[in-house]
């Protein structure tokens, strides 16, 4: 039986803008751990909302902020427009708006304020890697094939364990990028794991895109994601892989 969820669109202030976000939450008063779900370059589309619902079914309050709020709440299926939108979003604004999302979560009675995590995909994977470098409220991060900062100096401030998901045949994030991340985690003595999937292209987790979706690997990545969040946000024992 599929658990009943509560779904809503919420608004909250960020610097110079009123953010809009989609929230999926379990029934009941909680409080529950929370996970921020950061969009791909397409915008806050149905796929990202579906990921939030999947997390809510696992007893997380999942919030997907519209990072294109400052750009007019755009959503597109055109890769050229998506690229323009991503490049138009200033990274500092995206991080401000994610910080505002953390602040909003801490006002919710159904959220455990000391158990907030983040995941993100493509563009959102980059933000999911960067936010715990500037906001110690984040307790666990699972970036999926997101850009890795170069130079890697922000990673010196990484304050949460990470699980980085990568497809070996990614045409956007290179193996050299991922090795830089691996080296930085070791150099800066940060808790992190990198899971690489052979034969998988960029966005292999996106089940709305049959051109890139890899069902078995996506399911394995999701299982690992849930185990990682369960360990760090719920305090459940580590599961053997």
C-alpha cells in the first residue's frame, strides 16, 4: 500500500525574492528528517517533484526549491533554453536561495531541525556538493553527477559526509573531475564516497528520459542514497553494499 503524502507549494523569503518550492511530506506530525532536492537545468519539473515524493514515502520532509524563481519560474524541455537558464543563474544567488530553504525548513514543526540533508542532479548536483561547504546545517549530501568546484578550495570547508554518484560515460562531468574530487576528499580529510557506474551516461537516473535512463543502475543508486540518508539523518545502522 502506497503511503499517503501531503503535498503543497510554499513560499518563503530569500534575499530580494520570494522563493517558491514544492514540498512532499509524510502524513503525521513528525518531526521528520528533511531532504532538499535540487533540480536539473530543466527547472522544477515533474521528475524532480517525483523524487521528492519518493523521499516523502521514506519518511522525509522533501522540499524542491524552484531555483529559477529569480528567472520567472521557468521550466523547459529544450536543452538550449535549459543551458541558457543554468548560465543565467548566478551561483551566489542559487546558494543564497538554498540557504533560505534551510532556514525555511527550520521553521516547520514537522521537520527535525538538526537532520537536514540535500541531493541534486546535474546542475543541482553541483549545488548539493557546494551547499554543505558553506552551511554546516547540512548533515548529509548525495550529489548526482554535478559539477565539481575547480579550484577545489570550497571543499576544505565541507561539513557533511557526501555520496557522489557518477556515470562513467558522462559527457559533461569527466573522470578527471571525479578524480579531483576523490583527491580533495582525501587531502582535506573529508568523509565521502564516490560510486561510479560503468557504461552509464550523464543523467542516467532520470527515468523520464529513455535516451539516457539506466534502470538497474538507477535503482542501485537510489538504494544507496536511501541507505546513506538513513545512516546520517535517521541514525540507522550502515547497510553492507
